[in-house]
């Protein structure tokens, strides 16, 4: 995971691979738009996204972060 000047750590795990449609990273499950806008998100927005990523992982049978 990558740290920046935020209190919320990036979900990036350096396993970047796009899904067949090319719009979701299979490493962190973020959409391309979410990856591009991460740097500009507030901590509250990042926490909401992290909670959503946990739900996405659960739906795919993956362990939460």
C-alpha cells in the first residue's frame, strides 16, 4: 500500500491488471476513474471508497483488506 499526506492508505497493492473490459484493476478492485481521482479525494471520500472495496472483495470471495 502507498502512503501520501492523507490519513487513508491507498489500496494499491502493485498488482495492477485490468479486467477484460479494461475498466477495473483486479489488484485493488478500483475503477480507472477511482484510481485517477484518488489523489484529489478527501479522507472521508477515501474511507467510503475503502468500505466499498471491502464489499467488492467480499462479493468476489476475496479477503477484505
